[in-house]
């Protein structure tokens, strides 16, 4: 087990190396921005898909919707730059909301973000695999399997540590940005020089699924706008990941955010323009008239690439490959944000403590594994269909947007109440205005998203978020009540037990039993006796004769077992031993075999384990296991030592295991010879 | 002192009491008896069985024993403790009859054949109180027949 982990994950890293695990801007941009940039790959498609319900004529609304989405993105990026400066500790939206709006709202944001991160992984991986299948159509039947495998690979890379995954993921992102830039420039120059773009679906007709006029039309447009807002997902990832930047952290994070906003808006506008210029017709496969039966339509960005570069061109395949890759890496952004959030939540007591500390490679291993588990469940449940998953996606993002921007307004209000310096006040007022605009916009969009997407799948999120909220509150209440129960009161004085009645449980008088008796005698209890259960009368007689022959100086008690069990007679006997005095304790010494191999452990100690479990629930009873290491245990310890030291057992091997023990205290006991190493004994 | 004391002790229960108790048992519905048998602890079941033995053996329940009186007890030995060779020779056992427990101590013996855990015995002796626990020293004992005999 240990070796497998080493091979997969690598050598453990010391905590001092944590400083080295931070990222310079040129690597941080691709790591944190890949989510926002990659959503460009499916945002246009989602807008077109929704508008297709009204037929081809509705596609001309795409301009306005894309424009609105672009504007919203710039507003949100500007607002988040204020966040990043004010709260550089990486708590992100959660911290802003908790500090300014209270722990309940903060917890709402936390559950929204957790849902959001999980969906980021699911949507990005599904979309990436869909793009891959657009280049290689034969993969269409295996998308779910490929998606699950991809998630597993990303998990492994993240378990190996932040720095490594940063470098590995920077190159594909830059390649994607480059490829899309080439595509946009090439496409625009083709149009300018008079070679119009024609996509492969330009000839397909679209069956309108209904007539839309008036209110229904505006509802449809709002739905399309809400779908287009998936382009904004990922902007908050940087505010969660500020600690991963090199110092000065806030400034670098804010600069990266600005870069991210600029690049994302440009790419989104370019892809949308080319899609409309090339007459890409995207709709549900059932509504596309002219689509050959059995064929899955290509993604919008694939169709644009084909129309710009040509069908068989290597640039087309490259772009598809990079798109698939960046979508897969966008999932990686969630793996950077979720574990940090989970660690902060567990520090506050809302999640189990196992999520708090960093693992072997200075990454939050438990958080990573949890995220990948949930994402795989989602992918399996929704069969890796990006469109269906996106319906759940947007709600969580916009809940946290609204809460964090509102929190920031409160933050600036508080600061303005005490700040005297004119220049600083001006800056704060400006920040507050930006955040206010951001809050207003995102609030409206949240309402739109909830109204339009509820039936299509957003209800799952609306149900899941409060559930997560309740679970986290429950965990916190549990930890708090346990902490209250365990705190000693003001005037608490430790009182020593007045009597310690000890018993040693034995079944035979063998080496472990003799060792346990010797150890129990050494602790000098008030009273000590050996206890054996009368399961087999001949054996008990043999033990008694042996006990007499060895002249063991403690009484031997034989407990009746009328129903041939071990646990209950012993537990009842222990209960009877406890006297009325509340300061007495009963110590039960149980000999335990320690074995080297896990399968050997199945064959021994079973009744001892059951006994321990029952006895631990008895008040004023202490259970002590006296171990006896068998040869296989000693061998396995020495094997571990020799592989660690890296040679033929240089430093004298296992001295403290005590198998040779103190000679002479146990009459009749033989020293067991050390198996592997020769020692001067 | 030994032979006559215990045997002449009259039974505390009169025959009429016994008849009433018996008919009460029968009047309790069969369903209730079945339910109580299903949910009862094994200890309770054994206690019920021992009550029967007490009645048959002409003994009294330990819980009703007055202090420092000659009594006749019937019960099973829950534990038997052997003292180490180095100390004062004594054999100790705990007798339980469903209503209470009493320590039985035979001074001067290290072991007695037949005194083993799980055995049902009938004792006659004087019951005392030792550090809050009831105890009987060197009683006259009768071993009840067990499966291995």
C-alpha cells in the first residue's frame, strides 16, 4: 500500500517547502483562468441552442445577448478585483460573506461554491470529451467512460502537488489561447478579403418547437442570456486562490484577473462573431432537419474551426485537441479552489477535521478526493451531457457572486465609517460603486437564472444547497457541543482513583499471557487477579495446573459461561468488580498478538477486539492491550527499517520491540531468537 | 451445630401462598408470557429457572436473608477463584440465585472436586456481611447433579 502510494503520488514534501509551491503570474493565469477561458468554448453554443427553439430567425438576437454577457463579465471582473485586494487570504467569497454578512450567509455561499466547483469539474470534463468526439466521431459512444477516466487522471495529478500541476497545465492553456486567436484573426481576415465562411450546418433547417411572441419571446431571450452567463463561471476562482500567488499576492492576483477578463471577452466575442458569420445552426439533434441520422452534431467551436481552417486541416484537429485539453484543465481549477475552501470550512468546524490539513505533497488530499468522487457521480448520473449539466451550473455561481458583492458593499461601508484620509476615501468610494453595480447586475441575473432554469434542472441545486447548508450546520453544532462537553470547568481538580482493581484476561498460560501478568504486577494495582472463562473444562483445568506449577503469585478466577460466550460473562464480571466508590477504577489487561501481515490479523484477536469494544462503553473501566509481537511482525518492521536505511540493516535494527524483553521475570520463558539480524545477545 | 441447624428451619412460604402464586402465573396471558420470554435477558431467564430450584430445594432467596442467621441457599457458582500457592489456602466462589449474590469461602482448601463454575449447589451455613458484601464461610454443601455426572 505504501509503495503504491509513493509510485502514484511521489515523495512527501516538508512543510517548509510550502513557499515553493506558489505560482508566478505567467503560470497562475493559465491555472486559475482556464475555467473562465474554457467556458468560451461552450457559452456560444448554449446561447444558440436556446434560441433555436424559436427557429432560425431568432439567431439574430445572439448579438445582443452576447453583448450583454460580455458587459456583465467586465463588470464582474472589475468587482472581483476589489475583493482580491480586500481579502487576500484565499477565503474568497466565503470569507467576504462570513465577515460582512454573518456566518449563515457565509455558509450559504460555501454550499453554493461547493456545488459550483463540483459542477465545474463535471461540465468541463463532459464538454471536453464532447469536443474530442467532434474531432474523432467514433468516440461518441464512450463519452461517459472517457470522462470518468479523465477525472481520475486529473485527481492524480493534483494529488502530486500544486507546483507540478501548474507547469503541466500552463502550456496547453497558452496553446488554446494562441489557437483561438489564430482562428479569430484568420476568420476575420477571410471575411475581410471576401472569402465568406460556410459552416457544415449552414444548410440545416431548424424545426421551431413553438411560436414565441411578446412575453414568451422575452422569456426565451432571458433564458438564452442565462445560458450565455456560463461564460462567467470561473471568475471567482482567483479570489479563492490568492495564497497560491507569489508575493505581492493581491496585486498579482488583481492583474491576473484583469488579464483574464480581457482575454475571455475578446475570445467570446470573436467566436460568436465567427459563428454567426458562418451561419452555424445549433439545435437539439431531434430538431435539426437535414442532419444525417445517427450523427451527433459537432460543437459550435468545432464547426467554426472547420469553416475557418477547412475540414481536414491539421489546424482544425489541433484546435479541437487544445479545446478538449483546456476544458479538462478547467476542471483542474476546481481542484485548486475546492480543497482550499474545504480546508477553511473545516477550520471553522463546518466540515470534518480530515479536510483541514495538507497531505503528503502539500496539497489538500482529502478535499481533492472528495471533489473527484462527487464529480464522477454527477458525470455518471447525467451521462456526460454538457447541456444538461449546465442547467445546474449557473445557480451556484451567481448566488456566490451576489453574496460576495453585497458583502463587499458592507465592507466598504464599514471602512468608510472610520476612514479620514481623503485620497483613501476616494478609492473606497470608487470600489464601493463598482461593487454596487456588480451586485445589482448579478442579482438581476440570479433572478433570471432561477426563473428560467428552474424546471430544467436548477431545482436539483436549489434542493442540494440547503441540504449541504443543514449538514454543515449540523457538523458545526456537533463539534461545538463536544468541545463544550470536554472543556474542564473553572474549578476542576484532577482526583486520583482511590483503588485500581486490575484483572488480566487469559485463555492459556502462554508467553503473551505471562507478559501481561508481569506487566500488570509491575503497575502495582490495589488488587490483581487473572481471569479465564470456563469454555472448555479440560483446558481450564490444564491452565490451573500450569498456574500452580509456575507458582504465579496472583489468584486465578474462573468465570462461568453457561451460554458458551466470552464477551458477556467478562463484561458482567467487570461490572460487578466496580464497587460503590465512584473513585475506583477497574483496569482490564488483554494480551494482544501483533502480526505482520493483514491476513494473519484476521485469524487472531477477534474476541479480544469485541471485548475491547464492549468494555470501552463501561464507565470507570480502563482497557489496556499488552502487545506481543510475533515473528512476522518483527520481520515486517525490520524489513521497513532496512528499506528506509537503504542497506543491510546498518543501525542495529529493531531494538525496542521488546520481543526479547527483560529476561528472568517470566519463569520458564524462552528468548525468541532475532530472525534476520545477528546481534550480540 | 452443623447438622441440625439448617435442616429444621421452616419454609418461609406457606402452602396457600404457593397455590395463589401458581394460579396467578397461569392467569397471566399466554401472549404476555411469550413476549416476556422473547425479550428477556438470558440472565432473567436463568433467574426464573433458579427461582424454581430454590422453591424445590427448600431454600430462601439471598435477597431475603437476614444477617447472621443460619440459612439454606440454592444457586449456581458464577465464578470460582483459586488462591496462589504462596498465600493462605482458601477457595472462593460466588453463588448467585437470581435475587442476589453471596461469596462462599472455604478456608483451608485449595480446590474442591466438583466446585467448578456453572455448578448448581445447595448450601447451609451462617450468612454474614464482609465489607458490604454477603459471605458464607465453610458451608455444608450439596452438589446438584450436572450433565457431566
